[in-house]
């Protein structure tokens, strides 16, 4: 009997190292700068950190690229031993998953278009804006009306200046009204009939008020579009076209706060629509927004210097995972290292800077 037990024990001890070397099934969700994919290879903050710990613990592992939803479900169902990919720890997720010690704490951020543009571009855009065109159209109609009245009063007794066909006479009246309003005073045309001079007298005094009002209206028209689109805090998101990512904590936050949002499966299309003016803002994780803007939208998009909601990014684990203790011990040791802050800045940069 003892020999049988000894034999079984020997077999178990022989098999134990092989069982211990069973590779970890690691789900990775590409989310730069936390997880970056380059030609089928993975790098980034979480990849570098995990591979450093895996080398220290002599863990074998296999990466499985998945989306966020599949990552969370796969870890919950224990198809994966670990999940990497800018995963924010929340109360809802903690109910079905375990998380490692937080690796980074930042938050949600708001991306908008850059306000500063080249001068001629800003002026050109303002000159073709609907408010300006409405004001210019109204002034044109007013000048046309006054020019027509002066032509009717002057066409018989003053044909040298307001004669010719109806179109010629009205054009002359329009020119006179514009010159009088702007006080240029060329003197090439002037009414001579009592009715014409009465109209001219009224127009001279009215033009003083109209020019002042028109100047103020132009100033307002040139700035109203810019001011109405300006976003400085979350209160300014009301009534704006906001984008976010499907199944993300940012989308959940928008829904909880009562904002309607256009949801995307990837960040790049959302930022492309923001740059084209089809969206007014994009709400998402600050480090990911900062990375994508720096890579592809520099000088065109920016992050607001606000944090909407704190986010703690961690590694996802199944409930009661045997890896958690070893993983947390290694993480805490790495975070306490003197070069940790430099490591974070090198990997993810300043999440609110541009």
C-alpha cells in the first residue's frame, strides 16, 4: 500500500511542474496607449507592465485580441485568466469581476475642436455664416427699396442722374443710397425734387442709426456661431452633438446624466466626425483621447482641462482568481519604484495636455 501511495505521489510531483506551466489565457483589447498593436505584436503601458511581472513570476501566457464586451464577458466566464486594455474599475463590473490594484487613475475627458484658426479662415467662415448672410441680405433689400423710391421721385425731372431704363435708374438709386449711408460723399448723384430731397433727409438721419445697429449686428453675427459652439464644461454639453464609445463607462455616464449621444465602436470615427464638425464633442477616457489626438488630430482637436469623472484603470480577473495576490504584490512593488512616475509619463503622457 505504501509503495502505491509513493508511486502516485511521485507521478503527481512529476506532473505538477507541467501543470504549473499551463499558459495563462490573456485577453487584450487594443486601446492605445495602454495596449498598442504593431504588426501583430503588442506593446503599451499594460503590456510592458504585465510582461515584466510575468517574467518575474515565470508565467507563460497567450494573448487573445478581443473587444471590450468580449473581454469582460470572457473574464467573467473564466474563458480568460486575465484582461488587459484600459479597463476602468466600477461598482457594476466589480459585482461580477475581480480587479487588480489600480495601475493609473485619471478620468473621463471632453475633446472639442481647436478654437484658434488662421485669421483669413475665421473671417471667411464668418462671412458665409447664416447670421451674417441674413443681416447682409436685409441691408441689401433696404438699399434696394430706398433706391427704387428715389428713382421713382427723380426719374422724370432728373434723368441725367436717375434716368434710363428701370434697372439703370434703380441701380443709380441703390448706388446713391449706399454712398449716402456710408457718408462717402462722392457727390456724383443727388436728388433735386422735393420728394427726393425729403427722402434723402430722412435717409441721412436714419443711416446714422442703421450703420450703428448694422455694425453691432455684424459683430454679433461674426461671434455668435463661435460662442454658441463653445464648450467649457459638462453643462455646455446640453443640446450639443456628443459622441462616445458603445459599452463604455463614458457612454454609461452620458446616459445616467440624461445626455443623448452618438455611439461608435471605435474612437477614430468619432474624432473624425468631431474634426469635420459633425459632432461638437467626444467624451471618453482621457489617456486614450489624448493619445489619439496627439497621433492623428494635433492642432485640430484639443482636450478640455477638466476631469468629468475619476477612472481607475486596472487588470481584470475572474472572481476569486488565484493570480490576484501575486499580481497585486508585483504591481505594488512596481508602483513603489522610484521610476514609476517617469514610466507613466513615458507611456501615456499628460492626459489633459495638448
